[in-house]
């Protein structure tokens, strides 16, 4: 089964599916955050487990044979709902909602107890994942998408749990390589900076070349 699929869904149906997926992921995400800090007794834990097992069995009645992948709709929208950073349907994702303001890509998100590393601070690996995602999105926004070749992160100081802002921008292009930069910040200033190199894979270059070959893709 291809992990890249083409869809032809009405905008109203996409909106309905998005709202449903958001509600479900938010509910599971809330359980995850509460689980980390809950101090209820054994009886309550046992009851909660029973409810969770029942919910898992209910949701598992029909599942995809693998990952969610990426789905492109004919109206130009795209669904990558399984993404670990931005996935609408993924309760592991914070999720970060990305916006584009000219040449810059940015997003704001609140990270709770489920993303803790050092006490009271966000795990460095979570921060790296967010930076990886937003730097890649900046490359795509600049019209030069690719997959992560290298990611260099400099942690300026600890990032407290709570609201953070992520932003990234295009630095330069060199052939199939796109170089982007970005940072994470809180109300007290920048906490981490990153540089990334994103490379358009060979299979994507070959597919683009085939599509652009004279006579292919013409109306």
C-alpha cells in the first residue's frame, strides 16, 4: 500500500474528518498528560485501565495496514495526520500547528508533563524533533522541499515546560540541497537554535523529471 495517496474529498468532508480526528487525538493526549501526574489510588487506576482497554478494542475494530502516510486532496490540501510533531490524528504529537508568514515559517505550542526531560524542562529530543519539522517546513515553503540530511541543534539554555514558539527560514540553496535555520523561544528569549540541510531524494527528482517530460501531465 502506497504511503502517498491521492484523494478527491469535498472540503466539507475534509473539515468533518479533521474535527473528528482533532477531538479524538486531544482526548487521548489529555489522558497521556494526566497519566504522568496522576496520583489516584489503585482502584481508580484499575478502573481507568479497564476503560482504556475497552477504548482500544473499540478503535481497533478497523485499522489501516500500516502507517497513515500522506494524502493529497484534489483541492490542494494535504493530510499527514500521523506525523509525530504536527499530526492531527497523532496524540503523541504536541501538535505544532505551522503557519507561513512570507519567507518565515512559525508555530506556537504548549508542551506539558508528557514532554519532560530534566525536571520542569522539555526533553531535548522533543525540541530537536520540533526544530527538524519546522526547518523542513521552511524548506518546503521556499519551494525547495527535501528530507533531513543533517540537523545541528545548539541548546542555549533549558526550555521550561509550557508555551514555546518555533520559527524557521530559508538560508540558501545549493543544487538539490536546501539550507534552513530556525530557533525556539519562550517569553524569556531564545532557548535553542538549529541549522538543517534538506535533500530532495533521487526518487522524487526522477518522478518530477518524468512528470515534466514533454507530453506528460499536459491537459
